[in-house]
C-alpha cells in the first residue's frame, strides 16, 4: 500500500509514470553533478592546504622579523614609521561560475605598482629589520589573497555539494521508490478491477441466457 | 571599491597597515567581536576579513553566519604565537560537510 492516498485510475498511473521517468533522469543528472563537484572540490582542498601552510609559514617569519624590529626600535618610533601607509590596496571582485556555484575571483590593485615602494618611512631612522618584515609581509600577502579566494570557493562548494547530495539521496531513497510503489499499486488495482468486471459480465450473461432460453450449464 | 580588513592584536595588524589594508586592532575578544560586527554590517565594503586565530573562538558563531554567503570571505590567520591549527580545522570542517565524514 502506498503511504499517501492515491486514486487508482489510469490518469494517475500515467502521471506517476512520467514522474518516475523525470525523477530517474533528475537523479542521474544530479549524481553526475555531485561527482564532478566532488572532483573539483578536492582539487580546491588540495590547493587550499598547500596555500595555508605557505601563508602560515610566511606569516610566522614576518611576525618574528617584526618582533625583532620592535625590540630594536622604540614603540613610538615604530608606530610613527608605519602610521601613514603609502600603499593602499584596492580590490576588484568578480564571480566565476563553477558548476552553478558562484565563486569569487579577487583581483587587487595596489596604488603604487612598484613592490619596492611599500615602505612608508625614510630609511634613516628605522632599523633594517622592519624593512625585512614588511618585505616578507607584502610577499605573503599575495598568497593570503589567493588563500582567501580558494577558501571561500571551498566553503561555497562544500555547501553546494551538501545540497546536491541531499537531493540525490532524497530522489534515490524516497521519491523513486515511492513512485514505483504507487505504479505497482495502481496497476494491480486496475487489473483487479478488470477481472472483477469480467466475472460480473459472465454472470450477467448466464442470467440473461437462463431467462431467455431456460439455458443452464 | 572593495576593501580588506585585518582584525587582531595591535602587534599583528600593525604590519598589515603598512601594506595598505584596514587594520583593526583589538585588545581582547570582546573588542574583536564588536569590531567584527561593525565591519560585517556594511559587508559591501569589505570583501575579505582576516581574523587572527586567537580571537576565532569568540567569533566562531559570527563567522559561521557568513560561511554560505559569497561575501565577505573570512579567513583565519595565525597570530604572533604561531599557528593554532584552527585554519586547518576549518578546512576539515568543509570536507566533512561535503563528504559526510572526515576523510583527510
């Protein structure tokens, strides 16, 4: 018996059949989508892991250089040196469609193109360690930007995969079996109706014959 | 034009300020939370927010809100004390979400 009440008619049977066909097709398509998303997702994950290690290493290096610089220079001097940054970063963001997931693509422009021009202070009163620290930091920053892009992509893809996976499972384990059960139920019911009407006709025929010709088996 | 912000302790964000990012110093977790809320309120302005790992725990509820929206991207970075491994665990969480189990 199907879970929901359905009327066993030919029309509903046809409806259920088209639904089953649609569900099977959708299931196949979604499964393909999930598989492809999964493949790309793992590429992103691999890249993310690589970038993260690189960024973490780079940042540790930059911070330790910065620590040395702050040990050599007085806090006021350090503060003063980087108080007014010369560099400014402008970010352009566009979206790329990867398997119906909109992932961000960052494109950044710095105000001064020259990477040697990042130091917002004169070299006379600051220590060389500060230059090293900022140099390392600006190099790491490019990786950090890529990391942001990759990590966001990864999160968005994970969400999409989860959604697709749920849909695939819902179709496979709920929708399709339900349809099949309904179809079976209706066709059995229809056959049963056929048989009963045939029996009834035979009975009526017998009765008519008996009345007209007193015929009896 | 979009901007990038860094939330962290004073020493951490100092260097990023020189690079031209918006540095948001926070002395403790409450300050970081307040700063984070302020930055995300007008999320059209900030495309990326880097958050120091030390404050990540206090902000995790807020950070999770932005997991599914395309902007802003919230990225954890290690602080001065080195990596706490929270960034890696974010990666693992994403994999677990996608696959259904932790396979890494």
